[in-house]
């Protein structure tokens, strides 16, 4: 990534942060649970969850490629995508929990399907990393974790997007904050502008961190080979 | 409205810190890559 991209990410994300707090709250005071200002976290919470699901899909794509080519480079890419996916899922969970405290009254409630589903998501990815560290042979490890990544990415998308909508009785979490049931964008022009800029900036930031992590992993692998 | 400015400045400080960390990490990685190639 060259210099210009970094400058764009820096200025863009700074502009998103400033405008998220200085424009009117995305929620009208009449409709809000708790103070309307709290709803500004929406500009960050939703892109974080989006980036997490993007990372899991990316991992699935590289796992499929790995199974086709058996190139270990794709195994590293899939692993890195899963690590970052879990990181962003944790960040989204923390912001979601703060949001829940301010609007629903509790940081965590086991009857809220969103919170249970993200918990299950983190548990199954914990299983992924446990499995990886339990297998010594690199080829077996790469094969198994590629297959598991593909299955888990489908499970992740199901847990994030489908399950809370099926059991919406057990969820206070809104499912129409971006598009409503007829597929129309529900936000006003200013909110829409800031939200989509934030989405783009978080995605760009994710790819920067992703690129860096892969390069670090490559350097580490080279160093390990030299020492052998 | 006042507390909005507090949250805004905390968020900005965290972002600037994170950005410069990534920026310096990127430069270090680039140097190591060049060293590895030569």
C-alpha cells in the first residue's frame, strides 16, 4: 500500500469520527431508548461487525483456494483473515455491549439472541485456533483448518445475519437500521453519508491491517526457515 | 453537548495513536523485507 492510501485512511477516518460526534444524533430523541447521543456509536458498531463478517468470508475464499492449489501461502492468508475477523467481532461485541447498557439497561443478557449468537461465534472460532495449535504436521493442519474455515464462515454468516432475524422474538436488536424490509435505505442524507464513509474507512483500515499481518507472518516464516 | 466533545477527543486520540502505530509498523516491515531480499 502506498503513501496516498494511508493519508486517505487517516483523513477519512478522522473526518468520520469528527462528524459522527458533531452532527445531530442518528436517532431522534422521541424514538430513542436512553439518551439519543448514545446512538452515535452506531457509526462504529455496525462497520466493525461488517468487517468481521467480511474477514470470515475472505478466509473462506482463501481456504477454497488452498484446497484447490495446496499452496501454503493461502493457508497463512486464511488464518490471518480469521484472526482479524475474531478481533473485529470482539470489538463489535464490546461496542454492542456498551450500546446495550445505555439503551436496554444491561451490558449482557443471556436472553438477547444477538449477544448469545456472537458468544457462540467466538466459541467456535476459539475451537478453530485450538485445533490449529493441536496439530503438529503443517500439511494436515492446513487441510483441516481450510475445511473448518469454510464451514465456520457459513456458520458465522448464519449467526450474524440469519439467526437473530429468525428468533426476533428474543431480540431487541433492530434489524432494519440500514435497510428496511422492502430493501430501501432507511437513513437520512447526513446519516447515510457518514455511515457509508465509515463503512468504507473501516474496510480500508481492515485491508491495511490484513496486509501488514500477512507480511509479518511471511517474515516470521522466512526467519524460522533460516534458523532450521 | 459538552460530553460529546470529551468522547470525540478520546476517540480521536485513540485513532491517531493506532494510526501512527500501524504507520511505523509498516515502515519497519518494509525495511525488513528489503533486508531479506538483498
